[in-house]
C-alpha cells in the first residue's frame, strides 16, 4: 500500500509539472528585423586582410 501512495504522489507531481503543453509563441515574437547596410559594413569579408587572422601551428613553429 505504501508503494501505491508514493507512485500516485509521483504521478501527481509529474502531471503537475508536465501535464500541459507550453503556451504557443506567435511568429511575430520569433522574428527580428534588421536593416542591411550597403557594402556589408564592418563585418564584410576582406580577402586582402584575411592573412592577419590566419593561424597555423606549423608556420608558428617555423616548420
């Protein structure tokens, strides 16, 4: 009988926590708009300057 009470208590706790679905999220709340800048802005890829950020362990060690 003690097992039934603990099982029922555990089932009630699970149902209280997981018994209903979460609230729906509107599409308007999930989308964020941002204006694009011409030319890509400061985060644009620059192939001429990409060597500044290149890292190679063999080159660093002089191998």
